[in-house]
C-alpha cells in the first residue's frame, strides 16, 4: 500500500505560482532597464542571447528541484508487510433532521448548523467504527451507507441542508426503518442509531418502529436540537428572508419536543441528550456506545512501511549540483 507520511508538505507547492510570478516580474524589470539604453533585441545580442536562455533553464531546473524536495519532505512510503488483524467495531447510523424547522435560530447560528458541528465532532471521536448517514424530513434518505471513510462522512455532513428535503415533516420512524434495512447481516447487539432532531411534527409510529429495532439488536439515542421557548422559521420569499406563517399570517413558532425524544430514547434502550455542550454529550455518548457488544472484523493491515524520500532528495540535489557545475564551467571558459 502506497502513502505519503507527511501530506501537509504538499501545501508548499502553492509557492510555485508565486515563484514564477517573481521571476516574470524580475525579467520585466530587467527589460525596462534595457529599454533605457536601446532596443532590447540589440542589447541581448551585445550581451549574448545565451545568458537569457541559461537563466530561463536554471529557473526551470530550480522549480523541478523544489517540487522533488517537497515530495521528499512528504516522505513517500510503501507498505511491504501485510498482516491480517482482527479489530472490534460497531455499526453506527446517524439520522440528521433536515426539515425546515431546523433553520430556526433559537440556537446559534441555526439548529441545523449546530447539529452538523456536533456530528462532525462525533465522527472525529469514533475512529475504528463504521458510520452511516441518514437525512430525513418528510421522508428518510440514505445519504451515506456504512463506511470507515471519515473524510467522506464529514463532507456529506457539511453539505447537508434543508433544501435537500423533498417533503416537510419529521419522519423519525422511516429513518429507523431505513437504518435497519441498510444492514443485512444477522448479527445483533453492535448497532446504534443516533437521531438528531427537534422532534417537531413527527410521525405517529416512531415509538413502535424504535421498539421493533430494539428487538433486532439496535440501541437508539436521541440528541435534541432547539429550545422549549422556540423560535421563528426563516424562509426565502422573492429574494427576501421572511418567517414562515400560519394560515392567518402569524409567524410560526417551532419548539423542541423534549418529551418525545426522551420516550424514543427510553424505548430504544438509549439515552436522550439536549444539544448544549458538544464535548459533554460526545464523551457520555461514547461511554454508552463502548458498552455495546462489538463485532470482530478481520482486516488487512500494513504493519511496516519503507520510505523512499531519499530518491527524490537525491535527484533534486543532483539537479542543483549540475546547474552549479555548468555555470562554473561557463565562467571558467570565459
């Protein structure tokens, strides 16, 4: 398996356009000075056109050497000893509410943005597990199946928004069913579903669906987003932000359904949380998840890696030395 040990080194490649611009700027400045004495082509012939070509070649060689040095700093490696290792992990689905009520600002900046930041922090804390993402409003959608690609999981979470909801509502029961259908193996007791929602405008069969999931070995946790005081729901109308109104034209106030979320967690052998302090919730939630029976999975692992940075470093030094020797010989001949 190939990898770069230090991928942050590639940020240094961003300096290449700057170096090229500095070189072009210096050439332009030199040409401006030449114009004060006469025609540029005539001066180049008098000074020797080969000097300009050699300088251009040297710049290209320096840039190639710079790129090679960056690759050497990144330290390319190849895994050469593959072993099968058994690891224990859990299958965890995250169900995120993207209904319009999640745009309410009773929690800063909005309920949805607060929930997304929580999910991102939670993903960061669960290295080793398989994570899946379900988005739901009036219907539930499998946004990402179970995966250990945490970068992709974070990207899907960042891109979630209320415009992705086809219909409005809070289909908690459908999200539970979708999580159950997404795992086809017969093993039990290592699965968890974390529902993140304000619980408003929910479907009536949510509790029965949760009870059925528990029979299949699921543990269901809820994370409530919002306040009991509630807030207005912002909507866009003709390019302006307004508030959602009822049939009489009064602004609609959306409030968190704390009692429902607690009932769901109790029925799901889980715990109910209110999204206030991310770290406290994540620490306690991880403690609860560690109590679940984990599944042993056999994976292939590269236990040893061999570094190849020296080849890139050697070629870069050779290029610099070659340029130095060529320039020295030219000066000696002159």
